[in-house]
């Protein structure tokens, strides 16, 4: 009887120990999240990568079983057109250009477009953009740095590919 009790206690302790082990997390701040469409896009990108998301305004906490899974979910969020402080920004070649095509920025509504417009206006030398609701790509015109454009979009909570 003592052996059975000890074995049962040992199994229970092993189960408890494995359930108490902490998951890996990262908290991103400044993520663009102006509406339900944004929140849904954030949630979808993270959950499709196998993690969970706790979204509170512009703060997103990503939780997964391992650090590698958290990185995978963070990368998926960035690939979906969002960005937050704490994520790795995509590499952008620094070039002075008169025009650039930007793709992959999350633009589900007019508020997203206004946020992109504000970001573009903050870039020295950028004079106009063609961003529209639900666009996959848009152009930015002027005489500006691609690296400064990327930094402005990141600061506004967006990510995208600049060509």
C-alpha cells in the first residue's frame, strides 16, 4: 500500500510540476490597434503561429510554450503588417529615393490609413502617399530615406516591405 501511495504521489507531483512550468512571453508596446479589424488581425496572426495573444489597446502580450514559438508568433505579427516595440524590425536598405512602393502594411479601415498618413507626413521629404483602406500596397512620393520611412511606420505600430 505504501508503494502504491508513493507512486501515486510521485505521478501527481510530476503532473503538477509540468503544469507549473512557465510559458515563454513577450510584451510588445505601440502596436497599431485602432478597431476590431486590427484586433482580429493581431489575434489571427499570433494564434495561427501557435501562440496566444492578450491584447490591451496598443499592448500585445504573446505567450507560447517556448522562446522559439514566441519568436515565430512575433515574426508572424510583423509579417501581418503590425509592429511593436520589442519586436525585431524588418531590415530595410537605407536609400534616398523619390518614390517607394510599400507592401504588407495592415490597412483594414480609414483609421489605419490616417495613421499611415501621419507616419508618412513625419518623414522628411515625403510629400504624398496612395494608401487606401484594404490596399495591399501603396506608394510614397517625395525625396526621402527608405530607412526613415520604415522607422516612421514602425513608430506608428506598422510593419511593411519597402521597395
